[in-house]
């Protein structure tokens, strides 16, 4: 199986699902949940295939009634484990009255949790419970991140901002936060001391993200010299260092983040556990420390940094517009490896896999080696959320078409129409999809149309299975009562989606 990225939602521990009394689930084989909560379930999939391996992405709770279990349950369990399945749910009736002993023994051998699903519990109820638990976990994560962001921003406004930010970060993550100098010396630190050996491991991890670490042999004792370049392959240069890295030392979870503009400074974090949202919280701290430790700025950069801090403290966008500038602005989404393309702007968000950059609309954006870029249309300050969505769609289009840079288009016939009338027409045309239409259907339809009806490229762009694309497009065609193979229909729908 390819090493696909985990979905953005937090996984559900199997123990939490087993604790739902309304479902009546019971684990009958495989490793017990224990204190760690057991297997991490990322999604639910139902299949009666004799070999479900080709249809699994990893992390699934696979539900089956054993219609094609056949005579080789050992191979069946082994294939699920090979595909990365998290657990197997076996429904009683209509095929089996009890879970087959041979299947239980096979799951024990392969370390696959086997859960009995009683007759009274439909598979859809199990799936709905998983989605509900995921929503609860996501809500908890967002609330935790929001509270941590407010605490960190308030700490940045204190007279002693750097140690205050480190103390707040250590408190929020429940561990140790340290600001390391280029030579590895701890300049400031807060929180409890990590276990023996973790301090040295964190210092070594910091060398990985420090500028210049990507050069051959940098920071690595005894490193071998780089190989001779291949004739005709171009000059061989040092690889840029990553902006963050993680590791473990004993029971300690370590993370290191390069502080942009901090003259080689690195933020190190050591915790006893790693929870969803930790990376985002640390990313906020990195942004604040980058602002606090950067060399003296000019008037424009200082004003924009002040606007950023005030936004983090909860100020309304209209209140900081005079400092940030009304614009127009361009939002850039970038995905790649190595040093992020700042494009000459200090307004860079590197807290997620996709780097987001805000820069004046009159600034030219060129291709950046190793990175794929998506650009929004020029937007005023109040329209930046819409521009952010445009940049995200442009980036997904660039990935799917394998182009290094894609721009959100705003010209053409649509520019000749009254925006209010165009939006009303779009709402009427898309109304059969729902009020409001499900985001998954809209995004799938928009991407499918943008990629000229290609099932495979749409699946790649949305990171879903091609069969899921077919099901969603079929659902759209049924609800709209339209032939999506008709070019006139596609044109109308594309126009309507562009107004959203």
C-alpha cells in the first residue's frame, strides 16, 4: 500500500467505541485496548469482498458479515493487517450466528482486534458513532488550540515576552520549552526538566532544523563528503534544512522548530505525550518568537507585525486594517520541501503542512524550485478568507495537473455579469444538492469539472478513492437531474461553482 497521509481528523480509540453501550460492541479477539485505548480508528469501511486489501487505505475499522469469508480466515486477517486496517468488526446474522472460532484465532495470531457487532446494531450506527466521536475530538482540539493561541499572544505582549511565551507554551503542552542559540546553548527555558538523555537528544534534533543543517556533513560528526555530481545533472548544492523535526528519547516526545529571522535560533519542546493540536500550538509560538527575536524592522514591517499580534489578541480585522494596509492582497498556498518560499513577505504561516503567505497583490510571484504554489485573486482585507479558499483550490489544481504554479482566474465572461444576479443564479442552480449543499459534494464536483471529468486526477487531488469520486458525482447527477456528460450542463455548473 502507498504511504498515504492520515486524514486531518483526530482518530478514535477503539476503547471509546467499545464503551458505547448503545452499540453493544464486544471485542472477542486480538490485542486488548488496555490503557492506551487500543487501535486508532481513522474511518469506517464496509466490505464483503473475499480480499478487501485493494480497497483499504489504512486505519479503517472494517465491517463485514462474512459473506465471502470462505475457508481461509487466516489469509483474510493477514491481508487486512497488511493493508494497515485498524480493527475488524464482524456482524452477526444473516450469515453467521456467532463469530467463527477460526477467525478469532487468526486475529489473535496477526494482532488484529476483532469486534463482535450484535444483530440489533446496523453497520451505519457504528459508522455514525465513529464520526460523532471524531467530531467531539476535533471540537476539543480546536478549543484547546484557540485557548493556547490567546494565552501565547497575551504572553507576547508582556514586558518580558520571550520567557513569557516559553512559560505559556510549556504550560499548554505540559512539558519543557527551550530557546536554543546557534551553538546549542539554552538561552531561555521554561517547564519541568525532561528525563535524562532527552536534553542531549533535543540539542541534536535542533541541529537538524538549524539553517545550514542541510549542507553535507553539517552538524553530523564523521559525515561523509557528498558524492561527485552526475555529469549533466547540474551543480550540486546543499539541501535546505527542514523547518521542523520530531523524535523520541525514552518516553519523551521531542520537537524542534526553526525560528524564522532569529539568526539560527531554534525552539525545542520536550513532552511526555503528543496530542492532536500540539504542532499547531507550537507553530503559533514559533511565529511569535520569530517576531520577537527578528532583527530591527523598518516602519512597514513593524506595523504589520503589530497588526499580526493584535489580530492574535482578538482584535477585529477592521481595527488593524490601517496598520496592515487595506491591500489589495494576494494569498499564496505552497506545498513542498525545504525552506518555505517567503516571497519577500514577513507574513508567513508555517504551522501546517501547507505554507500560507500574505503579500501585496502588485508583487510578482515566480516559480519556486521544489514547491507547488496556488495563488488567489487580489483581495481587500475584508475578503481575505475567500482569497484563502481560492488559494487552496488553486494549489489542489496545481498538484493534480503537476504544474508548479496555478492562479485563481477572475477574468472572462463571468466578469461581465452583475455579481448579485450571478450569485442568485448559482444558488438556484445548485439548490437541489441541499440547503446548504454538502461541502464534500461541492468540492468533489468543482474539482472533477476543473480536471475535465478525470476520475483518477480528481481522486489524487482530493486524496480519496476513485470509487468515492464516482459515487459523489453520480449523487450530484441524480440530485441535479442533469446529464453531466453534456458540455452545456458542465459549463453552467462550473459558472455556478465559481460564484461560491
